[in-house]
C-alpha cells in the first residue's frame, strides 16, 4: 500500500502506523460514561469506504486522515489532521 | 580536584574504520563520509505563526525556510525541511547554534537542539543510488529527487532525514543522511552491508562536503 | 569422467559448446554446456528418470521446460546450501553442479516406497480422513510419524543458510513482466516514449518463446530481430532489463514483488555478493507479458517418463540442441502442437505418429506427414506402455472406436495453452473463460495492470507484438510521456485451431496433478462425496497445491470436475490465485534481517565505555543496556549486583539511563496540554521543578509514567519509560494534532540528544561537586528534592540536573549532550574515585526500585489502573484528562481488584520468583482462589532477603496476611507475607536529605 | 456410511463408486428451531453440539459460499490452551478436551496431532510473564512446562542459539498443544451434523433479519429466500460487524487481515509448533511437509482477504532470526483471512440486545483452536438461553462494565491484540 502524505508525497506502507476509524469524535469534557464508551469501543467497521487515522511516524510525524476502501485497499484521499500544519492556521 | 576533559565522541567513533571496505579490485562505487561535530537545531513554528517564523528565519539566513521537502543551502547553513511547519538548521562553528538562533526565532517558533541526536553521513558515488535503494523506499532517480530534494523517511525501520546535496566535483551524485545517534552504529553496519558489493571508501571529516 | 552427451545435436541451439560444464546427478558424472539448464543437460545425456512422485512414488521424467515443472525436482547443491525441490527445468547449469533426486529410498531406480502403488486402490483422495482414528493414541505415536516421513519431498539442509540476501526498492513508470515478443514490444514503445521502464525476465536469456519457436519479425529472423531490439533497448538509459528475475506478486498501490536470482547460476555467491535479492518495485503501470503455459491432456500413463509437453520438447531440441527422444509421437488437440513436429524433423529426429484429437488437420500438415513418412491418427492416446526407462509404446483410441499402437520413445503432448493469469488475478480478480481458446483469460486485473499477448490469450506472434507495443505506448502516455513510440514491429499470426480435450477415458491411472498424484478418478470421487466447489476439490484432493502451484493441473482438474458435475467450466470456476507466482526462498524475504542483524541495535552514549568495563549487556527493546559490571572473583551475577546495590546505598554509584524517552514539550499551551495527557496537573508546576506523572489510555488503564520537568514557562522536558518512548511520542502527537489541535504546543523527541545518568547514594553531592562548577549551589536548599535546572560543569560544559530518585537514595540525574556521554562516564569514574564510585547496571537499578516499591514494566502490564498501582490519589478530580471517564467503570473500581502489594518470604532464606501465584493460606490452589501473582522480585542486599511486589486481590487491605506463593511450574510452594510495597526508607527521608 | 479402514477396503473393491456425499446437500426449509449463520468450523460445530448434546436437530447452517471458506480454511491450524486470564483459560481447555475426542466423536480423522506448542522466551521479563501464564494453566489443571535454555536446546537443537539478536532463553511448553487439519474439522462437523439431521445450506447468503413487532428476530432473509427461526446464532467471525449491522448493532470489533504462509513440502524438519518471542513468527510443519507459518495481522482494517509485503517480510525475518536453516526453503503460497479483532483480544459469546439473536464473534487469533469449545458453549447458550460456565466471561457488555479479558494488555486498540 502507498499513502500520499500531503506533506511528504507518496510513501510506502512501512512508514505509517494505523490507528483506526476517524469517525468517532472524542466527547467533550463532562460527557457521560455511555458516550465515552461508544467513542472508545464501538466501531462501524465498514466494509467499503472509510476514513481513518494514520500516523506518518516513519516520515514527517503528521497524523493523517486517510479515505480508504477496506474491500479494495484503494485510497481516494488523504488530508492532514486538524493539528498537523497548524502553524498556518489563520494565515 | 581532578582535571576533566570533555572530549566529544561520535556515535560512529568505534564502528567507522577509514579506508576501503567490501569488494576489491574495482573502483569503489560508494563513498561514505561521516561529518562530525555539527550544530543542528530543530525549528518548529508555533500555532498560526508560520509566516512570522518564515520572516524571522529569513532575517537569520537570508532565505525563507523550505516549506516543502527540500534542503536549502545558504552560505553558512543548510535548512532542511523536516515536517509540516518545521525544519532543521544544520551548520558548523556556532553561528547558527541553539544559543544564537533561540533569541531570533523564539517568538514564532519552538527550538530543540538536536546537534547530538544525529549522526551525519554523506553517501556519494556512481553506485550511491544502487546502495541507497537497498535502504530507502524513496525514488532517488535524478529526475524525481533532484539536487536540493529532501525527505523525512525511514531506513531499516528507523527515521532518517535524507537530502541530495550538490554533485561531487566529478559529477557523481551525493546524498546526505541524518540518522539518530543511538541507531547510528547499527545503521552504519547495514549501510556497509548494502554497499559491500560495490566497493566502499570510508572516511570522516570535520567539514561538510 | 563425465559421460558423453549422447542426446546432444551436433549443432544449433543456444548452448555454448566451447564452454563445457561438469556436473553430477545422483552421484554420477555428466557434462553439459554453458546455456544449459540442469534439465536440458540431463536430457542431452539421455537421462529420463529424474524423480519420484509425492504419494505413489511413481517414476517421473521431465515434463516441461520452465517454472511450471511438476516432476523434475531435485535437491540442488550439498551441505548447508542444499536446496530441496529445485526445478531442474529452471536450474541453470554451472561447473561442478551437484544434484540428487529426492523422495526415494534407497535409490531413484529402486524406490522401496513405490510399494505405495500397491495400496493405490485404498490411497484415494481423502482416504486418510476416513481412517487412522483408532485407537486415538496411535495417531501421534504411529500413523502420523509414518505419514510425515513418507510425505514431504526434498530435504532441507537443516543448518543455517550460509548465503546472504538483500532487498531493494525500484521505481518506474512501466513495469513489464516477460521478455518474449510482447514484453519486448512493450518495452520498445514505452522506452522510446521516454518512460522509465523495468523489464523482468525469469529466464537467464531474453526472448521468451522466440528462443524456441523462432519466427519472422519485420522481415527479420527472430534471432536477428531480438538482437537488434535488445541493442536499441540497451541504449535507453531509463530502460532497465533484468534477467533471472521473476515478478511474483502484486500488492497494493502499485507495489510489486520480484525475486532476482543474483548468484544461483554460480557455484556460490562471490564475496560481498548476495545469493538472491528481493525487489519491491513501485510502478505506475504494469504490462504482463508473462506468456502462457501449455497444458497436458489427462490420459492413462500420462506420467511415464518420456511424456513431455510438446512446447517443452521443441524447446529442448531448438534452444538446447538436446533430444528428449529419437522417435517421437505427438498427441495434440490443436494446431500449435504441430510445431514440435516441424522442429523435430528439422533436427533430424523421427516422428512416429501424430495423434490429433481434432476431426481435421490442415493440408499443410498432411503433406508434412507424408513427407516425413509418419501417420496422422485421428483420436486420442488412451495408454502408455513404458516404465522408469521411458515410453515404449503408445495405445491410441481412434475416432470411430478402433485402436492403434505407436512405437515411440517420446510422446509430446499439447492440450492447448493457458494464459499465465497469476499476476492479473492476485487481487482476487477471477479470470474469465474464453470459448475461443478454451482457456481462462485475465479479468479484473489490479489497477494499472494490463495483460498482453499470450498472457492475454492472444497467441499469435503478430498479436503479441502489436498488443505489447500498444500497451507499452499507452502506459507511457498514461504516465505523462510523449507519444514517441514509433512503429510497432510486425509479424504474421500463426493459425489457431483447437478442439477442447481434457481427459481421455482409459484403463490405468491418469494424472491431473502429477506431483501430488491426483488422478481423474480422484476428482470423480471428490465430486461424488460432495466436494464440488473447486475450493473443496483443491483441499480434498490437494490438486494444485504442490510446488508447481497447479500451473499444469488446475484447469484440467476443474474441467474434469465440470464434466462430472454437469456444469460448464466457467460455472465451475477457478480457485483463488495466490502469490507468489513462483516459490521464493524465505531467506530472500528476510534479506539482511537475520541473525544478529535481525533488528537494529540502539547503543547508549556510554556503551563503548561500558564494554571496556566488562559490562554484561541485556536487550531492552532494541537497546543494549549494561545489566551489571562483574568484577574479578565474583561468582555470579547476584554477587555483582549485590555489590553494586550496597555501593549505592552506602556511597555513590551511577547508571546510564539515557534509554528513557525524552520529549521537549514547547509552546504557550504546553502546561494545559500536559494536564490533558496526565492524570495529575502540570500547568501548576513551577519552573525549575520536576514532577512524577502518570498517563492513562483512553480506556482508563495506565499507559506510562515518568518525570516531567518545567525548564521554562513554555518548555517542559518530559520523560517516558524506555519501553514506551516511541509509542508515547506517537500518542502525544495524536493528542496534539487530532484531539487538541486548538492548543499551541510543539513536540520534539530529544531522546538521542541527551546522555542521562542517574547518580545515587549518600555521597552523590560529594561526587557532583567534583564535576559541577563550584558556583552552583547543590545544597538541599539550593537544589531541593524535585528541583530541575541547567548547571555549568567544570570545564565549561552545560548540563541539566534533576534532583529525582528512582533508587530512594539521595540522587540526581544529570544530562549532557550525547557526544559527551562517554566523557561523562569517564569523568564520573575519575571524580568519584575518592568516594568509591561504582557504576551499576539495570539489575541493581531494578533491585533498588523494588526495595523502594516503585512500579515498572511488570506492574505497568496494560491491565492495571492507577489505583491498582497505589497511585489513585494522583487522579485529579478538577480537570478532564485522557482516560478519566473510562477509569470510572464499575469493574475498574471494584473493591476486589488485584492491587500492588509487597511480599516477603516467611522463611527468610527462601528465594522468590516472579510468576508465582498467590493463593490464600491453607487452600488447595484452583481457579476459584487464584488471587494474583508475583510481578517483580529481587534479592535485597539492604534487607538481606528476597522481596517482591505482587498484584493481589484486595492486597492493601491484607497487609500482614500470610499467603501461599504457588509455583507449580517450578515445583515450589511456600508462604509469603503481604506487606507494604515500600521496603526501604518508607518516609523518603534519604532521597530528600 | 461409517468411515474406517474396513469400509475403505470394501469401497476399494467397488472402485470407490459407492461413497455417499460427506454431508447432505440440503435445500432450505421454511423454518428451523435454530438457524446458524456461518458455515465455518464454529457454526458447524455449534450445529453438531445442538443436535448431539442438546437434542435440537431442526437446525440449519447457512453458508454464503462453500463451507469452510472463511477463516476455518485460512488459519495456521494450531490448537493449544495456553491462555493466562480467567475466562480464556477454562474455555480453551474445554476446547482442548473436545479436540482430544473429536475424531471418535465425529467418525472423521481431523488429524488432531498433539506434538506440542512451545512459546520461546528471550528475556527475563518474558520468562516471568510465561511463568505467570504457565502457573495459571497448571492451577486450572492444564499441562504446562517452563523449559530453560538447556531443555530447549535439547528439544529443538536447530534454532539459532549462538548468533541471535535476541537469544532464546527458554520456553513455555504445552505438550498437549499441536495442530489439526483445518478443512477436515469443517468436513467432519458437517459430516456428523448432517447425519443427525442438520441442514447444511451452501451458497445461501443472509441479507437481513426478519423481526416481529417486538423487534424479536424470527428469521433471516437470504439469497435463497426467507427462513424462519426460533433463534438465530451468528458465527461469522471476520464479518460479524456486517451481519450485526443488519440487526442495527455496532460491535467492539474491527476486521483485520491476517496473512498466513506455507512453504514447499520438505521432509520432516520441525516437530511441533513454535512461536518466536522476539518477533512475529510462529511455525509448524504439516503432515504433507509444508512449513505453515504466520505472524501478526497487517494492522489496518480490511475485508480484502489479502495482505501486503511489509508483514510478509516481517514474518520471514522472524523465521530467519529464529532458524536460519529455512533460508533456502521456498515460500509457496501466501493468503489472508479476515479476523474479528475485538477490543480486548478475547471473544464474545452472548445474547445480543436484540431478542432472538445470539452472537459468537471477536475471535482474534484464537478462532481455530476454539472451534469445538466455541461450538459447545454456543450450542449451550442457544439451547439453554444462558451462558455455559466456561464462557460466562465472554459477555458483550464487559467493555461497558470494564471487565475486559486483555491477555496482551493493549486496551481498546484491536490491531495490537
């Protein structure tokens, strides 16, 4: 598999570490146990197009949101996580 | 009281043996030169401060730091992209060391001294690409990785910073490799293993190539 | 003396008669020529019997001339380099080659195990599932060992492979598999357009079937066109052509695997050279010009030595000038088979007969037959008379029902051609059936891949050239190159005519899978028993699972299954094609990563100093850490470690702790950030102070711990455990970039920047005063416990000093830039000499931490909560942090959880061991009363007894209780007392003093 | 027809023309007492135990492809019961005991071969962890031995002891562990269950659940029509989330690809099963002679049933580190299976919040060895509406309550288990 890092360009799979589904959003402080449980444990585990977090730890250390198909492994889009490249926020 | 000396010791002090290595009877296809005792500072822009940092850096170096995987050579420093909003300043002689850069950049960036965290090796020669192809998944073809191209990547499952410097005087390509100091000896042996079939010339230097 | 090459033509072929090579097969000396394979050399020497089959040990000869070979497998080379199951058809001959037949005893000609053929009526497909069940114990004791000995093929060397392997990456626009006419045409078109091209050829000579079949291209004889084309390609700097290289797999994102047999054609690899190299090729486009594989027809006796694929037979004659037989019969169902007749006649061989299953043959062939003086029989081969010395007589069932016999010493067989659909199908694409050629053709190839020529089911030379060329041009265009391909090479297409024929009914065993001895009747039996799915068929009969990967057997097998189950071939379908396309040495996949270079090694800054000191090292992750420093006269590790601990507790010692993960946390929001990742608060930490921190995973379980210091308002220096350094960095980056992007914080690993030493013991200050600039105040007031700041050293160097203690002693940790780490160790020795300074290793470090009740790896097991570790009070109730909510789940706060507690043996002389379980005293151990286990133990020199930490149910409520330490694995069972885990200086006076 | 050497000999006389189908080719009835989704080892074992142990014979097993086409036919065939945590330990030992009588139970030779499983250790910390685990086993009445270096050398002298990056220091041995012929397990259960009246229906894909007004599941929609059911049990590891989603459930499970590899057949080289403790590599040698080996999952969610090269290389590196004698042995085939990776690395066998729907899922790396045990306890749950005592901890709500069974201590990160 090859992932096009938005910062580094196309790189091979071995440079990246997988985390998981990017859909669950960490509940805000004060959220209930049920909400946090859902965030931490339950997954759609989609067979098809998903968005997921990958870490370019063997490269620029950016966290990436990768749109990938779990049936074909085809990658359709890659974008940086909100805080990767944050120095340009507001610029 | 006893007298101390604080002699710096390269992480490759033991492993690096100058001279020839590998296949004999052919002209060495790869030259490996360790550059010792350099200053290396990691500069990371603060949130929303990319433009400020670029401005401040320009004041220091005369050029804006690279905003993409490239290495910029200035008369007294090399600025190497190392990730989004960040770059390395590689220099010698203290002009761009941590203590001098910090005041100039501190408002817009966070600085970490990495001078001792890395070993620096110059890989050059007619077989440099063939040898690096055993270590690096990056396409180093002249057209894909021109002079000044840089990459934050991995070799042997270890993070490295790789960039292509100016060609050697004989026109052969030269690559620079910053690797973590604690991995350096291990990676060095892997490099020798990769280069052995081509014949290797090994040296070290206090100066950049 | 090597025997004469009795079956070598006096001229012709691509062998170099000026370069004779000697070799041995089963100990007998032979000679061949440069350019031979082992198979062609054996043929040239008249050797027909080369192997034995898997199950029945039937005598077998050479069937093919390529990597599809099922029969001619040998053990190549000897000693540590012995390679079992090597296909003689792909092994390049070299001087001194030694090969042995396999799966036979005592010899190839007289194989005792061929007795299995007598049991053949019982040894049908799947027979073992129906028997060997009684008595149950007999399976492992008797049946299975016998089966295992009988099964298998060649013998592995059994000792370490002495050769090296490496792996490399390559990148291109257009990757081409195969150097036949289609592949070369593709390379020409893509190369001329300026694309970067890599062409991989499995063979050691370029040209593919052109080498055997010839032809006319652009008006030139094939050989001339080939040489001209190779010259043109060689002049293109961005076209790379590699022989002895098989493209074996396609992976995601246009990554391909190829194996280059760098030195397999040599007696042994030259110095500094590898045996084989694994290529990971990243290609934007791939043109598969891998050709097609001729398929056998299943008939009784079709495995007799001397029965050979028609195309292989003409390859041996034309390319190698070796004659598999003197008097050849051809059994074909298609036009192409006849080319073997033409080649054989051209070489002066005799044709006994052509048995053609088609109703008609062309007038041209009729006249060829009359010219050659051989009959054309319409019908099928129904049996072969012969044995281990080869074919003698061939029985023919003629169309219309009568029978005929043909005397011949070789039978060429052509059942048509199967495109090599492996590569195109490795992404689970299923090839589709083509009625035109009665074969499966590629469908659903992975992105960027296209099959051309024979690999695409177009067998004509003209079609191969034009398709290959067009695909090369398109691939170049698609990868951004100008359309400068020029004009395609031109050739005529050969006539194509085929009447599908898979199986000829007859008496005697008719083999589908030669190597695994799967017969047509096995397939019928499988169908009868309900194994109709092709996947069931494969698994039940082992069809296609041999080393040839079913290249010659799969399609025939499923065609027979289709026939007996009344379905069409496409309805029956194929099994899934799996990489690798050819078997690949495991060593090649490992490359450099074996033995001591299996994984990288990390060395601490003082490593080589420690080596000089004679330290014993321990692997901690990738690190080598000094475990202890033995001294002359010490009888074991315990004595050394005990000395080191005592030295620290009574004087001063130091230990390289540079392996701890170290992270610079910068930015205005650094404190707020740390508040969210740690359970305790860091924003309130004063500058120049350090604090112990604990972080949880989001599920509420403890993740890591360490000391973090505030070096400036906007700069914290965070440390992690050695084990988790990289993972914590990743986790913090996730927090920074994904969870809390609104915070202005920057992270940098500085693990390698700093050499860090722990200096501990009551004389620590004395030693430090020798090292640190006298102007620095190291007094308890000037540098209190948990202080952290930069200091000047004597000699001008700057260092960071942290007043933290893992040992429980008065201690500091000192950091200097890493290149000074070696000097620091030497200077500590120098400066500490008057105080008896003692370097200590990780064992002593561990002893002192257990004495002090500090948690470490064994307690941070990934299942313990902060409260389990006795650190529940650190959990802030005033802020949100990672893991806070999940840590409150009922089972994680249950009162009966196993928590950290100290243990002491009741018998003070007893040794403790980690991994023992805790059982209430007086009870018989069982699942119901297994209350915990011992996590860490040590001999405490300070207490002069073994002590330990344990995780025990309600442990802290049970201090003082006597329990059993139950250790059946080591046959031990003894009483221990649960106690306060802080064995040493519980008030902490020493570290604060 | 009863299988034996005598029936084989008799059949040989008639040219094997009289063998019956190994299992009946059933057409679906309108309704069954229990419908099992998934014709893998677990589903078929469940059906057999329902029929043989609990007297429930009106059972259908629905398989979308051919039986055994999922992980039952894609694993590395290892059986063992060397688990360390309450919940797993007892369950896997129950399973092991069922392996030991499987062939006689089923009248089918599944080639259960107890040649031993050894987990090698390379550090004191690993030894201690294995000691803890082995003692747990012994306390639960399971065989376990802790071998030191000398004992390992004696038992498997061909390992790389002298030139290793992470030298072997010893191992935890379970002699009763070993391998079984994976496909035969599927066929054996199918054979025996079919003989007891269970309908095995291939090429029958479940496309939805039939629910009554109260939401109770009363049947399934399939590619071969609607089939009514008193209870529905799903045993579709690899696809659990997909099937559960049809009932509106989200699970603490991710699907991941696990690759496996087999070498060319060679004469006997390796006696039992070995796992390398300093890398990702485990290996055994099949009766046919191939080295069957594997490592870790590829690490990213996948339903593609095929993996990538980095893991393949990683596994072979482990192999070469442990026993460099296999360098010249060739890798013959590579394939991938889709694993239900749960959030704590342990399985789920429970009722679901949907009435009438029962789940057997989350097997991670443990599915094959669990086959008979899983079938037994799932049959118990389906028959009795309550968990078997050895599966009582495999609850679906344990993640909510915090009662995880986390052998590896990796937490809610499925790809690390």
